[in-house]
C-alpha cells in the first residue's frame, strides 16, 4: 500500500499573519502545520480529536 501524500489546505477565514495548513485526506490522521515555519514539522491527531477540536473552536 502506497503512503498517502498530504493534501495541504488553508482556511479561507485565516489571515496571512496567523495561518495554519491542514491535511485531512488520510483516514487515520489529520495533520496540521504552521505556514510560516513549515520546516519545523507537523502535528498529527486522530480524526475524532480533530472533529472535537473544530466543534470546540466553533463555539468560541
């Protein structure tokens, strides 16, 4: 099985001064990285964790 290449995207709500990219095209993880310092790495979380975070963020 071939590894899935991340399909990075940014939110249309994110400004240029504080932008993150998300790759959620792999079923086992959601990856997040800072667009200003991509070389510093990524954070990967389980899709259920990402959904919970997004629901929490929508309430704020």
